[in-house]
C-alpha cells in the first residue's frame, strides 16, 4: 500500500501518522512545498510578539523528527505539480534541484491548505507589505521588526488573525492602525459583541477604522502610506495584510476533483473526494455545518487535525467519520478572550430561523475570591423549539474562563440542548472556579423567557 | 399567600427570592436559627486562610439587605421548634428573647441544611477542637489562630473540606497532619487519582495518615494530643474535625415528613415532600442520581441553590423541576484543582456496570505558550454501550483548566454521549487556551479502545 500525502502541516501530518500507525507496512510519503512541516499556524502571532522566543518551538516536527517518530517519509521543498488520475500517479518537483519525477500512489491525500488573499491593488508590490500564513511569513515580519525597529504599522483586516497580529505588534511597542472594510471588526460575531472588542482595542491605543477599504499603497521602494476609500492617508513603516484566506484547490481542480459551493474541495464524511482513491482534508476542504447541514468553509487547525486523522483511518480501510463543524473559534485579543460557536443572531436570521437572544454579564467565580472578573455571554436560541443555535463569550483572557463557557455551550449545542435545560447541568462549583448558578445557565433562563414574549 | 421558609442559607434564600419575584404580593418569611443568612459555606476555608480578608465578603446578604433587596422578611436567631401539619402552623422561638409563638403558613419550605458530624469520642469536649460548617465556626478558628498563633494542627477527615482546610492552615504557616479513617483520602475519587493529591500534599509538607481512625483526644483544658487506632499519639495545638455532615431532619421527622433511604428528606422533582404544602430543598434533602436513578445525598451549594429556585417556583404554582445530580464536585487543594462527575470506576462497578477506563495526561494549551501545564483525566465508560459514566480531572488550579474539562464532561454525560463521540465536539482551539485535540477527546479515544480488548 502506497500513500501519497500532498501537504505536510496539520491535516497531512495527522493523516500520515494515523495511517502509519494503523498499517506500519504501508509506504507513506508526504510532499511539502515549504521547508517547514507540522508547525502551528495558530502560534505564529506569538512568535511575532516574542512570547514564543524560539522559532523551533512552534515547529512540532522537523521533517527528520517526523520521519523518525512517525515512520512516514517527508519530502520538504517538493511540490506536486500534477495528479494523473487515470494512472494514479503524481508528478513531483524537487524545488531545490528543479527536477520532476513521477510517482505511483494507491491512495492520495490532498492537504494543500489555504493561502492569504492579496488583492491586486496599486503598490501592493512595494516592500514591507507582509502577510501571515506560514513560518517564513512570520520570519520576514520578525526580521523586519528586529532590523528596522519600526514605529507604525497598518493592519488590514479586523478578523482573528488581524487582531491577534495587532496584539503581537503592540507587544513590540509598535503603534497599530486596523483598517476593516466591513462595518465592524470580527464579522463572525454579532456587532454588539464585536463592540466589546472594539472598545478594548481603543483602550489599548489602537485606532480602528471600519467600513473603509484600501485603494492603494504608496511609497518609493518601501510602503509609506496606505490610502483608503474614504480618502484617508495612513502613514506607516509597514503593512500586514490579513483580509482573509482562500483554499488551495488549483491542483485538485486540474485533476478533476470536484469543488463544493464554497469553492473548497467537496468531501464526504470519510474525507473522500469525487475521484476514487483521492482524499482531501484540512484547510482546502469544505465541511458540513452541524446545525444547518449546509456546506461551510471554516479553515481551522483543530478541524484540520481531526479531518487528517479521519482520512488516515479511511485511507487504510478503517472506519472514520468527520461529521462537521459548529463554527467554533476562540481568539486572544490583547487582554480579552473572544469566542463563538454555532450561529450568530445575524447568521441565524439569514438562515431563516426565528430567533431570540440573551446577553448576560456574569462573574467568573465567587466575588470574594482573588481575580474576580466578569464575562459577557450571548446566547442565540430558536424561538419555537428553544434549542440553542449559537453562543458568543467575551471576557478577560487570563481569568474569566471564556474558553470553559464556550466549550460547555459547544457541547450543549452539539447535543441539541434547549436554553432552558442549561440550568439542569450539574456543573462544577467551588469559589475559585465558578459561581453556583453559572452565567451560561442564567443566559439560558433569560433567553428562554424571551421566547414567550 | 403566606410562605414560611425554615433556614436562610443557600436553598432558603434562593426559594424566597424566587417566590417573591413570581408573586410580589406573597408574604414570605425566613426563619434562621443562626445570626447570619445567605453566606457562602464553600467560601469559609478562604476566610480562614485570609485570602478573603473581610468576614462580610462571604456574606452575600445580611438579613436587612436581603429584606430590602428581595422583599422577603428575615428573622434571624429564630428557631422553628415544631411544624403543626394539621393546622398548617409553625412554632417559632425567638432565641434572643426566648419566646415562642405560632404562625400560620400556606406553604412551608424546610431548608434546614446539614450539620457537622462530631463523634462522641473521649475528650471531644476539650477546647480547641473545631469543626467548620457556618460563619461562626470559621470565626472561632480565625480568632483562635489570631490569638494563639498555633504551630500544629490535626485535621480529621481527608475529604474536600478537610483538604481545603489543610490548605487554609498551611497558608497561615501551621503544620498540618491529616488523619483519614478510609484507606485513601478523597474517597469519592478512584484511588489512582486520589494518589495524585496525596503526593501533592506530601510535597507541601503535610503528613497524611490513612486507614487510621481517632480513638481519643487528650489534654487538660485544651486538646494536646490526638490518639489513633493504630496507636499514634499526635501532638497538636488544635484540631479541626471534618469527618462529614448529616442532614438536619429532626424537625421534618417530628412533623411526619418522610425521609428517603439515604436518611435525608425525600422530595419529588418539584421539591414536594410526603406532606402536602410542605416543600424541602438544599442540604437536608436527597436527590436522584441522573445516571443510576438511585437516591443520593450529595449536599452542595450549587445544588441547594438550584433546588431552592425550583421550590420557589413550585410553591407559587409555577412550573419547575429539579431533575437530579451527577455528583459533580470540584475543589482546590493547594496548587491543584481536583474535580469529578458521574461515577468513579469503583462506584460504577458497585452499581453493577461493566466498565472500562482511560487515564490520560494532556497539555492545557500549546506547549510553546506560557504557563503550559498538564492535567490528568480519567474517564469511566460502560463497556457495552460506550456511554461515558464518569470522569475525574486533576491538574494545576491556576493554569490547567481542570474546571473546563470537567464541565465539558458533565455536559457530555448529561447528554449520554459515548466516549467515541468526544472527538466530534467542535471545541474551541487557540494556542493560549487549548490544543487541537484536547485531552478529553484523547481520553475518549483511549477508553473506547479498551472496550474492544
């Protein structure tokens, strides 16, 4: 059994490790265009902020260590140029030697990930315009900051990555302006919740410009100014673009592998594509939303990891199923933890649900215990059934237990619990950890009351 | 509508507040034997350790504030001596004036709580033998420490309260020996998990003696020595007894209110007792275990709070149901958070389940992010169905996210999830908060594998 894996980050390495474990005799080879494999993409902002001091720390395995530990072969700086579906071969290019060769596969996994979107604006080719997707991108930013000691940055895009980067740059004592084309930052939150983060950023001295797109970058060799649709001219020493990502599907498309309506590769729950013996997993595939049943493209490390594991199983003929996602995400933005799952109020309405909601502030633990703190939870509930459709939680990143509350709600939504049933949960109470009637329960009670109004 | 509530701590005040809110015209009166109402019993160890500096901080409402805020009358230092079921009256004694009077009720709530068990051992009447159940008990310990600056304590009982107290006394630079009659501390944990806590206590310099009961207290006026079954003579400046509690059911029993097989008051899910118009809630009642369906007596503040709320509703003719408990509990023992829910391995076997289990160590969040820490999770799973029956989680109290993991598992068990389904949860991942495949998921996978062995 010969397995070829295209892409060696989260999904690719998970799949290879799983497959090798299930069948130690299988010949498994990973091709990765980059020189790094198996790194934590989500950790890159912390490498830039210098919270993670060593570059190596965000690299889980080097190619050598992965081969030694997991038994799959790794060819870094090798690009798969073509998939020959009929002959079940791939054409692989050694990027260092600039040489191509053909290789047979029995099963193929496409785990080509996603890339930053760089819009073709005037001046976009200027120096010191960065994006952040892989370790090399981060290296460039880290090196630039170290060498040039810049004072002013413009971050384009007010999503998770943009805001995590904002935090990273603030940690390096750089003034940051964030420009977001949409009317609010964090567009996958309801605006009332996103406003909490906006206020926090302002307190941190960040200028946030919303509802304004970029028209041009100006400068000689280096970028010096960012021009916006509303006519703003933003001086800067450098720019980081984080307006979004797109799935890397060109190779799959060329091979006739079907894409879904989101534009990412379509797979079933076994991670099988439309072409037999070709599987796909990670940031290049779309998933099923567990609430709506609709295809969604929400590329995240945790999802990639799980999908890779499933593909590793099913390629080996072992049972495995990736059922879908709830769109859960969490992010640290300066001192805040910012989390969401399921549908926002706006998303739920757009999906045709009739919904009610509650927004509650609650203590993280007993008021008399040190580090008392409040978090805000918003609950979105179907009016008719009372079933919870979504939740957003924001609070202090260190103390407020935002991650706990969102994960309780993830588990509740996964099980189609009603808002009124949250109070029935026998959650753990002791003064250092919680309060007798946790905020998620109160949010449930309040949302349930809204249903009968 | 006239409602009499006997007992003014968690259940009594919750019920009174809820009932008044539902029916502002109702006449509601709380009688409390003690001078304090509405205090956090669970907070008492932190008052002793001086983490909570002001006594007032653990008192949520004084009688005056409760009356002003919630609109129910409060009579502290009033003891209900008798319930006259036929005439629907209570005989109340004003403990300060030593005067009794009769009072009519339409609905009565018994929320008499529980008391410390003090075994009738020789010398138990000596001075400086304390227990900890209410604020006055805590006052005595606090005053004793302040005045006498003691060096050595013996804590009798290695349950939550005993170990929380141990932490409190260590914080006051007092040497602590813990004596536990059972073969292990924390008898509601499996011994492999309790051993983690045992090791931690030893590291903190605590001598823990298990499998040894107390036979006698020796001393002139003050206790000076504790003698044990095995012949040990433990010198000490004072003793704290925390061998357990018993439900306060004498009043109920005298009135013909039925007790359950646990010895606590039997109630239905509406918190109704066997006598019409008499309700009971809090530490004096037994609950249904949500997994086994058996009656259990697990007196906890969070449960009392919820039961009180339900009683407040149902006394007012409003729908309300307390479905039962999973036996969830969490405790801080020095630097550790120690949590459990559902059944232990031993408990599950005793209930007749055929079970398998997994014990996993997992990172709290990404290894490269500050305050990386590991927690241990044990999962108990029914062999045949794969359904999770219980979980125990132990790890660093500040950083390991023990409370998060136990609450995810509480919610999973509540919804009868299988161990193999935990991996399907779309839990929130970002480096400061978690890892892509959380320890609870890995524990699920490993336990599931055990089923097929």
